[in-house]
C-alpha cells in the first residue's frame, strides 16, 4: 500500500499539515474578522475622514463661539459662554443682514424655480437645435460666481456700464443710474444677477426629472382628452415633486449662505444694503478680528439652514408617489 512506503507517509504527513494550517488560518480569520468587525474596519477610514473634514471644523467653530480672543496665538482665549451669541443677536447690523438674506433667499429661489421649470419644459420638447439650447442655458451657471459678479459689476457700472448705455439709448433713462451704488436698488440688481445665473441650474435638475416620466402616461392622458394644462397638473407636477424638493434644497441653502456674489458685486454695500449673513460673519471674523462673534454667527447660520431643510423635507417629502 502506498501509505506504507516512506514517500507515501511523507505525502500524507504534508497533506495533513497543510490541511491543519489552512483550518487554523480559517478559524483565525473567522475569529479575528467577523462581518461586523470587517464592516467597522472598512468604515474607520471614511469616518476618520468625515470627522476631520466635516465634523471637527463644526465642533471647533462651536467651541470658538464660546470664547473671546481665540485663534490668534498672541491673544489669550477667555471662556465667555453664550456671551458672543448675546452680542450677535443684540446687534442691529446682524438683523439687517438677516433681513437682507431672507429677502435674497425667498425672492430669488421661487423666481428661479418658475423660470427653471419653464426652461426645462421648453428644452424637453423635440425641436431643431434642442441639444444646443440645452447646452446654452447652462452657460450662466457654468461661470464661476466671482467672475460672474465682476462681469455684472462692470455691466451695471454707473458711468461706463453697457446696461446704462442701452437704457439711455432706448429712452428708458434720461441719464445713467448708479444701480449698485443706490441703497434701494442694489439688492434688486443682486437678485437679478443671481436669478440669471442659477435658473439654468434649476432647469438642469428639473429636466432630468422630466425625462424620467414615462411617455405612455401622456399618451394615455391625450387619448382620454386631457388638455396640456391637465397633463401638466395631474402628471408632470406630481411626478416632479421629489425633484422639485431636491432643487429647492440645492438652491435655498446656497442662497441662504450667499457670499461670493455680494462680495464680488457690491462688497455688501452701499452701507449694509446687500450684506448677507455669511458676508457679515466674514467681515466680523477677518476684518474686525472678532473670532468669537464670527463663530457664533456661523453657528446660528448653520442652525437656521438646518431648520429650513427640515421644514422643506417635512412639507414636501413623500415616501411614495401615489
């Protein structure tokens, strides 16, 4: 018998040893890395990255908001509790920035939604040059915000601006008007620029939603004699509701946290007529070196933005479209 020979005995012993090692390795792996342990091990890098990039700055900002004189090594930090929050909330300029921000957000976003929906419905139809039109409407959104702001600052210029020149030529104005230097008009000019820039972004989101609606729904409605308005009201709008919610959140939060456009277009002026909350926090933090108040303002802005998101989701979110 082969197992009785020396060679057979050697092979048998080697196979047993290998089998024993493999069995021990499997038990070791099984004991060392269960499914839960493996999941936790894979999540550690992601959670570490999120903590360092997202959560640590938030925690540090909240901690800074409870102190005064922090950040600069030459200044000793002093714990003041909620003193910075009291100082921010009792500031008239903060509430002026809050008013400007609310007007900027809740005027621009609804107008952008209406214009964006109109553009999306338009470019969703079949016509010659459809794809050129889809690309063209994205051009304003593709421009970087600060470049967009500087372009419009020149277009609105009180002496050399193209807009003033055109309005004077057609007779609407008798002389150039300082759009960005007039405290009653500057915010309106800023609203016009942001609506021009971001309506195309809303159109892009809504267009994706429109293209996901099955055509047979419209064909069935057409056979039943439904008008175009009824098709829009009964098919398009209900099925587009989740996408509208996404577009609302995507536009409301950036509008509420607007910084680049007011900074590049008006610098927050004239006076404080176009100073938004984020610009106010930036000025107090880096111009006035009031780090504690700036951090307190940033924390308040974050809480308000989260509240707006919760209201939107609670109002518009539906687990299933019926």
